[in-house]
């Protein structure tokens, strides 16, 4: 049976007894679901200890046809071409101290046909960069990590992001507690200046079944511009907030030779705090002006539940049903916003049992779970040794009719009079037959509902490809 969201690929050449513990430690500390790790990287002796170097290269191509009237008008297609190289170094003295450094060198080119203006961005930025220490065998189970750390929960519903942080983890046979304090030392976004603390605890209450608890406090600590003040559109921050998220997750699986595997998940979350929202109006291609500031309390909730059945048949067919719901604001004038919002660190990419993760609320619409319900049905099969093919359907509805969606991929205006947003369908192929080469291809379509007014019953389309190679 292929493993969900990735594989551990064995090396074709045997390692020495001395190299095996180092390779195991490196693989365990640097393993990421959507990145490739070379089993036997280039390694040299440095100060009597192994220093290994690897390079990952990723090429991505996205095409989106935005919502248009029939026949499609010109200028609604968007093409995004991205490539990125990630050089990495891993140095270890053994479990007591390891060092990892990653840089990202990339290029993004956007081709918006509406203006025929080509926009590009080249960048060099920090990736993960940390010191990690874990106890030697026989000592207390206390792990310490400091630097730019990877935060990634199993379903990426809470967080999937690199943050500058200090993290302490205590682990036992059936439980694990992780507490971290993070602050963005060199933020690229003004709404993510300060995040602290982050806490995650898990308890395996029985074999293959666990309970997890999550907590996060976020204070962006950015300056709030005054009414009439001009701000750069590239640095727009529409809200300053002090918010606390609390939540729980229950996951597990039952396995039977005759019935196959049934896995389930239940996610719940609550958000509380205060927020100062800004009404911004564009005055030029580079600047906006602040028209209004509104202070309000935030009180929201959300849940995401579902199950996947893997049948004991050829190609391991699997079937998924899920339902997610994030609260909306029923009264915009009472000084309290009851709409849920996610942490801003999430990617909502569970994968539903395929070898790679992909957006669980739709590849094309890909909304944040706020004032929204999403019903999901999916089917998939395993291909070859390490590949998968998935077909996933989504139905979207707002809880309270509003004129916009929070952080959706598609650009569209809503009437604010109807809750029906529409339907989406994704086809996702992930191929990982070669240990150091991964390939993904997805095709998506979205059909608008009554909430889009005169643009109802129109289609948006998208195609997404990604190629990853490691040396």
C-alpha cells in the first residue's frame, strides 16, 4: 500500500554502518511531505563530522481562466510561471546537536492578458535554518529547536509555514507536547510580524487513533495608518488584530483484511480577540488611501469532518466524504464580527490519501474557511508503485450572504443576496515513481452559483503543473 502524501525511498547503494545513523537522523529531521530528500547526498568530513549538501529544483506552471460571460471575453486568462532552487546544508554532531540551512532562489513571472503587461519577480530568501538538539538514548525526552522552523500539522488546516521561533518538544510513548514562541524577524508581510505562542499536543489514546490540541496567539503589532493616510498597495494591511485560536482534532483508522481501511478526521476551532479593520481605496496603481477604521471584537468557530475508505481491491480505490463549515457574521453593525478566520499560516492541503497533498477545498477556488460551508466527495486510485489519481467534487455555500469571499483564488464580485456559490471539480495526478523526481498535474473547473448574480452559471477553468527534482 502506498503511503499518504509521500514515500521513503530506499537508496540503491548500501550505506556503511557509520553512515546509517547519520542518514536516518537527517531524513527524520528534514523530511517534508512536498519536498524531496536525497537518500545519499554529497557528504564531506568537516571538523571530524559529516556535512552533507543537496539541491532541490522546482518548476511550476499555473493557468487560470477567470469567471467570464459566454463567449469568454479576452483578457481573463492568467498564466503564472515559477521556478525555484533550494540549496541545503545539513551538519550534525549526532542527536545532541544538528544544523540545517536552506536558501530559496526563485523567479516568478505573471502574464495577465488583460493588460498584456508582463510582471516578474526574482528573489533570494531564507528557507528553514535551525539548530536542533534531542536527548541521547536513556535521557529525558526533551527536544529543542531554534531558528527558522517548519510548522506543519498533519492536515495543514492550522499551519504550514516557516517561522522564526524557539520550539520545545516533550515526547513519550503515547503523547507529544510541543510549545513554541515565534516572531518574524524579517517579515515580507506586515500582517505577520508577531506570532506567539504556538502549542500543539497529541495523545495516541489507542493504536492508530489520536487526539490533538492546538493553540495560537497572534499579534501582528504593525502600525495602523490613520484616516486619509496613503499606503503602498504592495504593503496593504487591511486589518490589525490580536487573536487567539483554540482547537482540537480527532483522527484515526480501522483496518480489516476483508473491509480495507477506514480513516476519519474531526477538526474543530474557535477564534477570539479584537481587530481594527481598514477601508482602503485605490488611488493609483501603487497607492491606496484609508477611508475608514473600524474596531470590533472577533468571535468565530469552524469544524471540518470527514472519512476516507480504502477498499482491499486492485489499485486500492478510495472514497472520501467531507464537510467543513466556518461561521459568518449575521450583524455587521453590532461591533462584533462572528465570522471565523483561519490562522493565516494554513494551506488546507490534506490530499485525501494520495501520494501528494493538494487543496482540500478546491484547487481553483481554494478559499479560506470563513463564512463558508464546503461539502466534498472524492474518489481516487493508486497507480504503479508510488503514484495516485484523484477526482474530487466540492459544493460551496455562504452561511451569510456577502459580497466577497475571504482569500479565494478566483477574482469575482458577489451580489450579497444569495448563499449559493457554486460547484467545483478537480482531477489530480501525482507521480513519484522515481525517487528524486516528482511530478504533479491538476485540472480544475468551477461553475458559479446564484451568489454571482449576472455571472451565475458561468465557468472558470484552471490547469496546474509542478515538477520537483533533487540532487
